[in-house]
């Protein structure tokens, strides 16, 4: 099985007034389905109210982030599925519930990380 990252930037969600709870309910239903199917690893959204920091090898903390990840925000799901087709199936389910396209990326296999 391969771990896949399915994600979206928070600004891509297009939720009309009064429909936020419906989106929450729909996305939670997909989470429950993925858990029941045994493919759920982890999911959640970046807390955009907490600023990112960089930590170096000596433990020194610097405010900010790498330039290429300065806009890292939104929702993330990690699934453990047998193939890309299955990952794309779940991405479509998440896209429907969150009302926005999902980006799909495969993690490289590293036996030490399991």
C-alpha cells in the first residue's frame, strides 16, 4: 500500500452563506467512510492563526518559513491505499464534500518511516 497526500488551499473552498455546516457534515461523512474502509491515516487543516517557524539543528527558532512554502495552508488528508486509482477515487469524494479540487501526491516508500 502507498500513502497519498490529498490536499487543498483553504482559499479554494467556495461555500455560499449558510452552507458551511453542510460542508462540514459532508466532509465528516467522507472521513467516516475512509475510516470504515481502513484507508484513513490522518487528516486535518493547518491552523492559520499560529505562525510557522523554522528550527535549525541547534534548536534556534526563527519566525517565518521557507519562501516556497509561505502560503502553506488549507486541508490535508493522508490515506493508505493500494494504488493511484483508489487515491483518485477518494480525492473525488473529498472534492465533492469540500466543494473544491484536490491535489494528489504519493509519498515515496521508506521502510524506516513505517
